[in-house]
């Protein structure tokens, strides 16, 4: 993109974010749509992906631009997101692969993932993402790989996400991203959160904020958030700025 085009695009995004009616409507949409489990409406290449389409667009932009050789994902569910990452890596070329971790990979989901045409790019690890044996396997798999992207989307409590950040952020080097999903929990009313073990003040965003106070290798990718408007990861797109 030419410099004048980039400047025009940035100016348009700034005007969009200055439109309070629009930004308020976007925030209202996210909150109300969470109440209706909006993210469960979509599949990616045949598997439930449980993400907002806007965040998927942002993720493919990052993968295409940065060409990670390994994507580490915590939280597998039905496998749609792992397949999404594998598909973009395949389109980007090279041998990029996905290492997907979940404490409970149900047999029917494992079977569907392992029979998928993109299965050769995906390795599943069953276990807690903060278990030292799982962490050891991930670090061993990432050894010698300069371009690693990490996506955290498992247990959403402050303590769990904080520990994930401590354990997996060293894998991400300058020029790559670490994404923490469901930071939007901080903005949701309690009736939407329900009886879950997380909530306001105890969620991925609170963990990210604590992490950033102690770690100067990462900054929030505010430009990406500004153009998204609709996202379940506000403040959760972290860009690594130094090794």
C-alpha cells in the first residue's frame, strides 16, 4: 500500500473511532451478541470455530503478514480454530503447523480433527496448558523455530491466563503476535457471565494488564483493535517488539 493510501486509511479509522454512536453501538452489539452465543453460529471448513468473524479476519491478516512457522493454541473445543490456523498457514506456503492444547479433547472432536484434510498440519496435546509436562512438550516442539505465534483461549481466570502468559510468551519473538481471547469478559454484565469462575477483575484482560506491567517485550496492537471495533479480544492483541 502506498504511503498516501496508508495515511488515508489511518485517517478513516481514526474518524470511525471518533464516532461515539458507532463505537457505542459496536460495544452494545458485542455484549448483546455474547448473550445470544453469537460465536457459536459459525464453522470453518466444516468444524465449529467459536470465534467472531471479525477476529478471524484479524487473525488471517496477522498470519499472512508474519508467516509464523508454528502456532501454539490453548483451547481446542471442536477444533475449528486449529483448522482455521492450519488453512491459512497452508495458503501462506511453507510447512507451518499448529500445536493445539486442551485439557479435555473429546473423542468425537479428536476424530473429526484427525480425519480433516488439514490434519497433517495439526498436533493435538491433551492436558492442562499450564502443566509442566505439557509446557515441556510445547517448548521442545518450538525449539529452533524463530517465528512462533501464540493464541490463548482456554480457562479464562486471571491466574490461569497469567500463568499461560508467563509460560508461553518466551516463545514469541520480535515481529510476531501473542493473542489473548475473551478479554471482553471485563466489559460484560454479570448476568451474561453467569456462574463461571471468571468475571470482572478476574479474567484474561486483568491478566494481560498485569503481564504488561512486568514485561516490556509486548505492547497492545491498538491499530488492529481500532479498525476491528467488534472483537472479543479488546486489548488482547499483543505485538512482540523485542527479543
